[in-house]
C-alpha cells in the first residue's frame, strides 16, 4: 500500500552501539532527541510530517482527528482515528500493546494504546466501532498489526486482573499460559523473573486479537505475534523490567496521500 506508512521504533537505532536512545515522550526538548524524531519521521514518510501524540491514561477514550491544527494542545486519550493525509499518528509504549489499524477501502487509519486496563475497558472494540459509525469502515476490510509488547512468558498478574480477564474472555482459550511456573523463553535475557506458582501469566496480544476478530476483522488480516519486550531487553524498553523507570517506544502510522 504505497499510500500508507507505519513502523515501530526500537530501544536504540540499528548500529548505534547504544550511544543514542530512542526514548520518546510528549515533551521533547533535547535537540538530539528532536533531531532523532525528525529523522525517524523522514525515514518513514520520505518527508517532514507532523506527528500527533496523545496524553495516554489507560482509558477507553478515543480522539477523532478530523481537522489538524499545528501546535494544538495534546489530547488526553488512548486511541486516534483519522482519514487526513500527511499526518502521522503516534502511540507510546514500553510493555503495553500498540495496535495499528488501516482500512484500504476507505483509507481510514487508527492507532491504539492498550494495557490490561484498556483491554478490559474495551478501547480496541470501541475504536473499531467508532471507525464504523463515523467513517463507514467495514471491519472485514481492515488490516491490523500489534507491536512489540510484554509476552505471556513474562507477564504475571494477580487474582483480580486474572479473574477479570477470565470473565471477559471466558469463551476464548489461550489468554493464560498453562505453565505459569515455567521459565520464560529467552534471547539475551538477564535477571529472569522469579515465578510465583500462585500467579498466572496474561497474553495481552491474544486477548487483543480475539477482540479484533470479534469486531469483524478477518483472522488472516491480524498480525498478532509480537516479540516480548521484557525478554528482549537490549532491543526494547520494558516498563516492568525497568520497574517503572524506562523509556518509551513509538508505534507510528500515517496516510501519505
């Protein structure tokens, strides 16, 4: 689709030898960070385009971008929808899901941020529903991809979260890893998490895939097997591994024309 661009950033640029971090946030003032962000945008789009970010709060709030005003205030929401060309939508993550959706027929796109709270609140199906009602999108035509996020190999949750997901996804298997006390898969994994046999591990991407397909997206149009951010700690930022002190990666999507 030559009219569409999208991508997911890493922790560091390739071949940077970890000298430059790709840590993005809403208020970038460092000249090197601004330069890196502009270079990223130009690499993705071939030109300098505005990047629209959100103040993400783990909510189900969705912002429809029907008119772009440069230097407009950052909106508080966890999903963006637009059909405007020459604008990039950005989602910031460090373990949570970033979901990018595009409808090739109507050329409407969406970028969604969802952790366990967002999935339980229904930010994903509500975004698809809004794409239908506001932009006449047919979910069967949509393509979706889920970006790098913490995997079921490493994402332990307590009873309250586990029971809430079991209730919401009681007809869907695979949300919980049956071997909750097994060691996670590893690629350059250090300081493996200590597994508590009383906890369960949550598969966020599987839950998200089920929600997307329940909204009408075709199974072969949903890419939902992202690498684990916790395992691949040299490649991605992980909020849980960093104990809350870590950077953020960007998931970006935009219409070029």
